[in-house]
């Protein structure tokens, strides 16, 4: 009589019963798990950033980065305290093309126009009550190199804060290309006027065709 159950059925039945008991183990005692297969997944050994940890410096989980390290993808600015060095050694890497100027115009109208105005005269919509910034057409600013202007955008000057976090380096250089166009528009040389007339005539002929 003890062999009346076929062997395959006996094996499958035992497996089913065993699996059922294993799953039911988790239901014993309400919400309390009777057994955890990987307890570290539920209770991570990682230290929380604001957690008090007596064995660590300053007794906190959030540590300062080691001296001399920089974030990945970050490029340190070497002229932070040296505007003259920036004026002398920084060269605008972008070409004087229409594409670059238009990109600079877009960024200027986003970040700069509110203070410096549409033509760079320092008459933006926030002036007043904020103090009027210097005009880009003053002799002082016109004599600045592209590197000097890049330095001001990067670290700020007087009431103007740094825009390094808002504007990427390539975009800063494009803005400077656009500033040069604004300066030429207000103080064109005879050669610039002639070139502008030729450009208008060429565009008109192209349009008429």
C-alpha cells in the first residue's frame, strides 16, 4: 500500500507543498517578515548624507572633497583673481560668422539685455531702480579685449554677479562676438559703412532673382 502513489506525482506534490509553506512563512506574524533572504536590500549599510557618525571627521556623513579635486567635466578658471592675465592671454576661439553672432544675440537677449539694454547702452528695463551699468560704447569698454570681457562675465564685477553657472564658456565667447557687432553698429568706421552697403545691395539682388 505504501507504493500506491506514482513517483512523479509524489515528487511534484512535495515540491508544491514545500513552496507553499515557504511563501506562507512571510505571512506569519502579520507584517513582520519571518526571514529575509537579502537583508541589506531593506536595511542599506550606506551612510545618509546628514547622519551623525561619530567615527567620521566633523561627525557627519557628508564629507568635503579632498583638496585639489574637481568635479567630472568641470574646467577650472585660472584667471579668477587676475583680470589682466585674462585680458592678455584669453583669445576668443569662435570665428566671426553669422551663426556665431546670432547665437550670441540669443544668449545676450536672455541674460544681458535686462541690465545692458538692447543696444548695450546700459538702459535695460531694470534700470532704475538698479544702478546703470557702463555702456559698451564707452572708450573704456571698447578698449577691453575679448578676454577681459570674458573675465567679467565669468567672475562678475561690482554689482554684476558671475554668470559662469548660467552661461557656458562657448556661449560667453559668442556673446562677446555679438557685443562687437553692437559696438560697430553705434560707431561704424567708413570701411564698415561701405561693407554694410555692399551687403545690403547683394542681399537685394539675391532677393530680386
